[in-house]
C-alpha cells in the first residue's frame, strides 16, 4: 500500500488545506504525520498516489506558507517506509 501525505507546520493550515481539497472533490483525510518525516505540526493530509498531481497543484494554489513537504508512505510487510517526494 502506498499513499502521499502533505505536511504543514501549522495545524490551521493543515485543516484549511484539507477543506480546500474536499471542496474540490479530491478524496483526503487528516492523519498523524509519520514520525519518520521529521517535520510539521503533527497532522498531515493523506491522499492517494493517483491524486498527487492534483494535490501538488492545489498546494501552489492554496499558497499556505507553512507547507513542509510531500512524503510517499509505503507499507511493506507491516513496515512503514517514508521518503520525501
């Protein structure tokens, strides 16, 4: 299983971005930021890999200054691997 998390340094911006995606019909959810990412406020927005292009455009459109990065999360054999994308 693989998915993308979008991390922010502000909880307010995380929620605002989540609402922005939902209003644009992009499926997402708020999740705890993986500790392996080592950034952010503790909350991130999780999206499917298939929606990454739209989410990348949305980050630029939303212009939230606390954006901390995108991370690909892979779960293989019960082990979570997180890498910056």
